[in-house]
C-alpha cells in the first residue's frame, strides 16, 4: 500500500511538471505571436491620436532621455513601466509640471501604495490650451468667426504590480520566477477633445487602453525589461487609436563610481528609436543626469538635476526638441517615498542590568593525596575499566568486591 502511494505521488509530480512545462511553452509561443502581430501592426495606416502619458513620465526619466524602462525605481514607473512599482515599500507619490511650447500647461500626478495583494497605483496626466480661434468655410475661403475654443486631453491610470512569484498562473512561468522578475499592468482611461466652438462639435472622444511591463534582474547590478504600451488594437478612442509601442531596456549600475547607465530600444509607428541615459551621484544628495531621446527625424538632448531630502525628491529636466526648437521645455518634479520596510533581523530587547548575587563561600579545598592514596585511586580506575568490559557474572561480582575493598582502603589512607 505504501508503494502505491509513493507511485501515485511520483506520477502526480510528473504530470504537474509536464503541465507546467507545457504551459511555459504555450505562453512563450503566445507572447512571440503577439509581438509579431504588434510589429506587423506598426505598418498599418490606422488613424492614431496622442497619448498624453508619453510626455508625463517625470523629470528624472526626461533628464535621462526617457531611458528609464529597466530602471523604473520611483513613482515615475507608473507611466514608464508599471512593473517598477513592485519595489514600492509602503507608499510613494510623484508630480510633474511644465509648459509645452511655453503656453500649454502640462500636469502629471501619481501615487502608489503597497496593499496585501501587491502594489496599487493611481495616476493622472492632463494638458489643455485655450484661445483657439474658430474659423468656418465661406465657399472655399476660411474666415475667422471671432469665437474661441479650448482643447484638453486627460488620462487616468490605474496600475497593479507585484513580483511574478506572487501572482497565480504567472508564478508557473519559470523564466520569470527563477529570476525574481517583477510584472505590472496599467489600465488607462483617455478623454480628449474641443469645447466652446460650434465648428469643433464632434471633435471629442474617449476610450481606454492597457500597458503591460516586466523587469527581469540579470545580476545585482544589471536589469532588463520589456514593456508593451497600448496593446488593445482598433479604434478604441472614438475613431482613433492610441499608438502602440514595444520597449526593451537594459540598465547597468557601477556602485564604485556612483553611476547608472540605461539603454532603451523602442519600436512604434515612427520606426526603431533609441533612448540613452546616464545618472551620476557625486554626493549623497545630488544627482546629475544627461540623455538622448531619439525621435523619427531627430536626436533630442536632455539634461537634468535632482536632490533628495528626508524622503522628498526634487528633480529638474531640460528637454530639447530638435525638429521644433519652440517645444524645448523645462520640467519640474516633486516626489515623496515612504520609509522602507524593515528587512533585517528584529531588534534585540534592551538589556536589563542586574546586581550580581553575592558569591557563595568557596568549598574547602580537598587535602592533597599521599603517594599511596594516588596508587590506590589508579588501581580503582583500572578495576572500573575492567568491570565495564566484563560479561561473565562471576567475573563481574569479583571485580565489584575488589573495587569496594579498595575504596575502603583509599578512605583509610586519606584519613591518615
């Protein structure tokens, strides 16, 4: 019966391993097919609209040329790679502001906190402008009516992130769990359009989309990552769709030089783009950054500075736009991260000092044995050794008698 139970348990383990291996291959093939379909989808002429979160990534990533996909270790991960939120210890907040073309206010705000089942994040990105002059066609000639309209674009983001080994089904993907990977997802609600002018009626739309991301450590100083943004195809924002992009990243830390380098490769409808960034920490509270943010027909330079103080972060970025110099913008971010959870051993209880008890009086020293007493004691030890190895009852009885007699003799010798 015991052998049957062992056989059954072995068979169950074999079946489970086979099913897990099969699931891993199915997932790998499915991901590859999906990525291929995404790449082929870039070649289509689908009508796309702007994704406000493409700008609202935080001053720190912008100062590094948006090469932040595999770094993503602060609140900016909410918009760059949601998997990075899994590192949130208790809670964090991030904000950014700037003026596009020196007149379009841009605002980003986000926060994340650790819940029992993972890390939850909420974010907002908004941009708006007013004073857009209305014009109508009179025959074939446009004429300004004197009316003005406003344009606004907003995005609300709901995020979830955790370690891969903590999520059902995903924890069966050995490639992720064996490498302590982190995974995350964004659900985005998008709304944009015009208001205030009759000719702009019907120019508003809303919809939703999803981002998926993962960060896979290579070793203690290197991370890799993959993020797919706006994975839902089709006209999901009115008659338009948000442009899809696939981003792969690699970051390398040089602790002995207080240096961080990051490299991102992005594929979207513009083509294949590169993002390169560097962050140097010359002092405990100062961070110096630089990067290159490639667009379809230009390489944009980015510079940045940052500092930390008691959990607060203050970051600044200067980002150029080579194809349109008037777009060059200054960005400012303020963030805060809650205290890290204790991971070391529990603190030891305080030591209570106690008054030592008075020492007990020392026992009187035993008198020194005479040479004869020492010989008797040695003989007793020899007899006890022989007794331990004796097996015959008569032999045992004889040895016990000898030992008893010698002990009496020893006592008399000591009393002399």
